C-alpha cells in the first residue's frame, strides 16, 4: 500500500482541547493498515473476486458487507492485512465510517489508495472518521489510553482537506456547547470568537454592559442585566467589503434559568446548551473563512445569561428594542427571541445578500419535528428550498415550517407594540419565528433555524452532547452560490 503523501491535520487548540489530535497519525514513517470500503449492494460481486482463504474467513465471521459493519482480514504474517467496512452509496455514508476510530485495535490505518479517485466518497469517509473520533474530555484526567487508540492517516488530497475543514467547524461548535456555563459565560464566548477571528484575520469587537444602552441595544442589555456576568453583543467581520454579504446571527444565552418564570430542574439541566445557536454560527464561520470563500462575512452574537436577581427583568415589564418596537414580557423564559431582536435589527439594516440565524429557541419545534430535525423558517422560497435540498443531500436535514400570517395577531399586546409570547399553547415555534420576522424586516433573504444543538444518546460519530445542526447544509449552499 502506498503511504499517504502527507498528513493533513495540524494541531488546533480550543482552550485546552485538542480537536481530533488523539486519532490523527502524524508519523510519516508509519505503515498504515488499509481500510477497504465495500459497497453493500456490490458485496456479492466483490466477494467473488477474493481468494478462497478470504472467502472462508469472511463466511466464518458472518460478514455480509452491511453498511457500518466491519471485519479485519488477516495478512500473510497473521497480522491485520486490511479492514473491510460496508457502506451504502448515499448521503448517510458518513456515518458508515464513523464507528471505526473507536472500534479498531491500536495501530495506524489509512483509507485504501484506490479511494483517492472517488472524491465524494473519500470526503464522506474522511469526515466520518474525524467525527467518529471526536470526544469531549477537557475535564477528565488522562486515562493513559489515548496513545493506545487507533490512528488514522489521510492522503494529501482536496477531499481530505474539505473533510478536515467541515470537521473542525463541527468540532468547534460541539466543544463550545459542551463546556459548562461556569467556563462559558458571555466573556468566554467573546474570547472564543476573538480566538477564531485571530486565526483567520477577522476583526472582532464587542459592545459590553452599559455600552449596550448607549449604543441602542436595549433588549440585549435588559435580558442580560440580571446576571453578574456582563451581557454583550459580539461582532465578527471578515472578507472583502465589496463581496456578497453573508450575515450570521446566533443566540448566545450562555445559561438560561428561565428568569422569574423559572424552569424546573429537569428542564434547566441542559441549559448550558442555550448558546447552541452561537456555537453553530462560529462553527459555520470557521468553515467559510478556512475555505476562503469570496464573501463579506459578519457574525453577530448577543451573549447573555438569563438569571434571577434584583436586577433581572420581570413578567409584564415593557422593554425597548433597537428597532423602536416595544415588547411586553409575557414570559421571561422566552428570552432568546428578545436578545435576537436587537441583533437581527442590526443585521437587517445592512441588507445582506443572505441572513441566517440559528437558535435553540422553542420546545415547540422539538415537539413538532423531534430532536434531530431543525425547524426552518424563511421569507425567501429560494433560500428555504436551497437549504432543504442541500440539507437532504448532505444528510444534515432542515424542515420548513410556515411563517403563518394568520397567527401574527397572537403576539398583540394591549400595553405595548407586541408581546414576546402568545396566549395560546399551540404553534409555539411559528409564533417565535413570527416575532423574529418583525425584526428581520428589510432583509431580502432571511432564514431562521430553530434547533436542539444536542445529541441525547450515542451513535457513531454523534456522541451524547453538543451537536452542530444545519451548518454543513448552510456551508454547502453558501459555497455553491458564492464560491470561487
């Protein structure tokens, strides 16, 4: 087997985390064991070309080439000669390879050389291997097992580099979500954005604390003022000012108690992930900048904690917003849409070519579509259709729900211009999107993604914990529309 020309992964730090470093082989003298993909539908044809000894071994082990299943074939000297992995030729092929990093015996492995001519499959396989090796162990003592794990060498080809870029964006999003709130408050989220900006030469600034009032971001200030950790609006800018404008807005509620409409403990336990929207946009921004797409990128993150204190806002308070719309607080636990209102107003004021916001906004979206299918709302059919089609093609799905105009009156208030909730228990995800729509007004192409940002259980390549949802689809769409 030809050795990989080079090892494409460089060391990357997110705090004390080393993304993927524990599975990537860097020793160019290594003699990797090949990983040989077997197309599930072509298994019988492939089997017929194998030696009698190989067919006997395969039969004795019950291997049938089913997707995601694997078998080690012995070499002439009794060591592992090759690892067979079954896969199906579809968008889910990524996950067929994702179980390998944690199931293979210690050693160095590489995708077989003949896969380098299959660009799309190599990228899926490499991405699956990356994500299959992801783990969050920042707070665990080194168990001494890292050096005994399987390591993967990748060929120095474009498909491997594309997979690396996507994996690092996903890994960044996962890491940010997984860090607990005691280490991931508004200031730490700003620091993460600043570190990302420094890596790619982006300009990052923040409006903090009382400056939010002075610069007319009153809604962000009001929600975040209840915490001892100062609220802020994080602003990242990158790229040629004359290029198409892509603006990303991410909900950055670093912890959500629900405020005075306090959540029960069972609902509060995962609220470190309520900044999941900000994690998505930083992960997506990383993909865009690393790919050097010819766009003018802006990322806006309203970063706050929704806490209970003598300074915290209350039910029935009437809030000011950057847009000049007054909002009556029907529920302090519907804070995400309030902080997003100011950020969306600023984003829309620049009339970007594409405006996307990501937010862990409503339980209603999870009830409607489940945990793995983010809800998509948009004022632009072309954008919505593009995101849905690309999401399905990339196995990073989004599902469109309507901005149903007849429901707008449910946000009416007798005391203010609008309420932040409806008096009805129904259609909550639509109501929240309609609220945001008032503040995204003026953006010709806007989409809102309401997502879970969390895996509740382990699957290959998708461990329990923070998750990136919709950003592979968004990146592919942006790349296809605005790439070189």
